[in-house]
C-alpha cells in the first residue's frame, strides 16, 4: 500500500459527513464497491512490490547486473508497504469490532 492510497482512504468521508462523496450521496452498495476496489488495488500494489523485491534479490544472487543498493531499496519498499497494509487491516478490524459492540 503506497502513501497515495493511504491518503485516498483517509480522505474518504466518514459516516458523520453523511457519506457525501464528490457532492453526491452514495448508496451502501456503491460505497462497498468503492471501498472494495480501493482495498484490492492496495493489496495488488503490495504484492507487486513483494514480487519485484523477490525478483531483484534472485537476480543479484545469480550474479545479475543489479546494484546492491537497488535491491535493498526494493526490499525496504516492499517491507514498508506490507507493514502499512497490516496496520490498515488492524484499524479496519478494530472499527468493525467497535461497530459490532454498539447497541442499537
């Protein structure tokens, strides 16, 4: 998950803002679809970074023309993306659990 995707998720309006998105009311289904799409894109981005890091590491191990610092940068980017994704997941699960504890 990159910073742009995290910022987009943070910019999404809360329920307190009456679910106004781009000055229009969203139905529950539309909001779920939008959220699902954003999460899928974020997970795909993390997966791409992990695969790129793996590929560069293997290429370096085989003696390919790859600089060590590029491999390390790629590895750190993949690690940070994964850590960010885990933190976002934890926040989502926490919010879900809090909503389930609410009494109607």
